[in-house]
C-alpha cells in the first residue's frame, strides 16, 4: 500500500500537482485511521493531506479515479461477471467452491500452484491487482504512447505474469480433481469458471494498460496546456485561460526563485582567489593551508514599474505585476504606477491586498486614475517626471509596459530621456511586433533612444525571459 501511495504521489507531481514529502507523510498517517475499503473516505483523506490549492482539485479527482477507483472497480466487475456466468443446469458457485475446497484437501501435498493461479482460484482481487501492477511495470507499460500499443503491452504483461502457465496449472488441477473422484459435472463447471477468470484477467490487464495511457495522456495534455499558454498571445486569452495563466506564472516565479536561491548560495561561498591565497600562504612554503575565496556581493535592484492599463495591453500588465510581486524578495524596493492618460501610484494596494486582488484593482485604475479614456503616454510620463523623478537613482530599474500608441499626442520623449539619465537602466516591454513600432500613432521610435532594453512581449514565454534578465 505504501508503494502504491508513493506511485500515486509521483503521478500527481508529473501532472503538476505539488505534493511535498511532508504531505506524503501526512497521507501515510491518515491511512492508519481510514480504510481503503471505504473509497469516499479514503479519497477525502488523500485530498485533504495532498492538495493545498483549489485549482488542483480537478486534477486530483481525475487522477484518483484513474489510479485507485477505475482499475480496482473494473477488476472486481470483471470477476463478478465471470462468476455469474455459470450456464444453467450446472452447480452454483457456492457449491462449486465447496467441492473445490474438499477436493484440494484430498490432494494436499500434491498441488503446487503459482501465486497467480492461487489468486485466480481464490478470487483474491488485492493479490491480482498487485501481480498486474508488478508485471506491467516489468513489461515497460509506463512507456506506452498511443492506442495502437495497448494490445502489445497487454500481451507483454500477460506473458510477464505467465498467465498461460497459470491456466495450464488450473487445467492440470481440474484433471487431478477428476482423478480424485470429483464428479465430471463439477469438474467441467470448474474448468469453465477458470477459463472465464483467465479472460477476466486479460480484460483487467488491458484495462490497466489503457489506464496507463490515459494517465500519460493526462500528463502530456497538462504539459501541452501549460506550454500552449506560454506561447499564446496575451491579446487572445479567454477568462478561463487568464485564471489558468495565474497558476503558470506562479510556477515560473517559483522556478526563478529556486534558481536565484542556488546562485545566492554560490555567491556566499565565492570563487577561489588563487592570487591572494598563494600570497597569504607564503609562510607555509606555498602550501595552501588557508583557502581564500573572492567575495562578490550582488545588490538587489530597486524597481519602478509604469504599467499601461488600457484595454489593449491590460493582460501584459496583469502578468508582469503578478510576476514582479511574487518575486518581490528579489528586489530592494518596488513601486508600481498605472496609467492610461493620467498616472497614479498603486504600490499600497499590494501591501494591503492579496496579489491577484491588488492586480484586479490596479487594472481598474486603483481609484486613482480614469481607465476609460484615450491613451496619452506623454501626459503620463510628464506627470511622473514632475512628481516622482526624485525617487529614481543609479540603483533603480525602470520597467515600462505599453504599446506606445499615443493617439497623435505629444510623446514628450524628453521625460523618458531624463528618467534614463538618472536610472540604472530603462526597460520597455511592448506587446506589439517591432515592425509596427513608429507607424501610425505609435511613438515607440521616439522613446527607443532613451531605453537600455526594448523588447516585444506578447506572451508569457517572452515575459519570463525578460524577468530572468532583470533578476538573474
């Protein structure tokens, strides 16, 4: 049972459900208190201990049914149908099993059956399930990729179990029972029952193989969905995809934090300083008893974000803000501003509210600007220049998100020039293709000379790369 639970945990992790070692141990403790026979209570216990996020519940429900309920229930149904398939006029199952036990007692010491033959004979479903799982693993069924391979892996698993050998053992047993005096009618009924059990076994193995394919497909489809979201344009996201994207952004932010944590540990240790080490160890005849490392401190940057929250680029701002605030420990200080024509600061929202609530409120203007107006980048930048330029210094990265569609207003590019002169660097993310910059009412070409980095950002993969550059 413990191995099955570990396998199920690994299946959840492959499909994107984060289950820690501590949560797996909690599940082991829960199993001491509940019975696997009560599937609903068992399911509730695993869900309570393993699932920490509401959006993971559908994946857990689907995978639980695939791994625990579907196969075991299918196994039981297959053998129930086999047992109920007695033709009319033959002994019923209870009489047959009673006659079998008596015959086995008479043959004691003369019968040597394999584990599979014994499990079939006694209808030990738990043992059969265990044998099928072991044989499937040994036959490599975990490598199944499409429906055309179901028959192949079913045969390999049956061969690995030596189902044919178990069938021969059962037929030999029937002949011994006939020779031992069991009536022909009962022996014939027993042989028919064993053949139906062998067929039920084959059906169960096929069902297990199909279930493995479903699990792999679910894992593949989850990965495909996440990869598709990474590549999908922010312009084309549905409401449901926006909700899914939040989870993808969280995962990407966690990956970046993990990488950053490793790099910081390496930085704390430093690189070997060969020159200083040899000089300090001259007293030891050049033998490096004292190992010296170069210490390099990387300061966390200050970050100022200017987000265009007009409807055309709102999703870029949404996910950029989520990214940055989930990585806020990577920055010394973050200040966030939103604009369409007016500009207002929304930093306090992220201190008072949960990040997604703060983002939703910021995209509505944060009660500081009117979002239902025409874009005017020049007006917004001039407001920042006049009121907040003093907050910029040589440790500040200014991150601007917007399409630079200015409705033919004055771009006031000199405001960005002055910001650039004071800041460490200015990064501009534009959801439009560079081929469109400077055409029509786009004034991106006026701002480009005053930026250090200006890149297209129309999907999450591009956004992730830019965030990597900012902090790694």
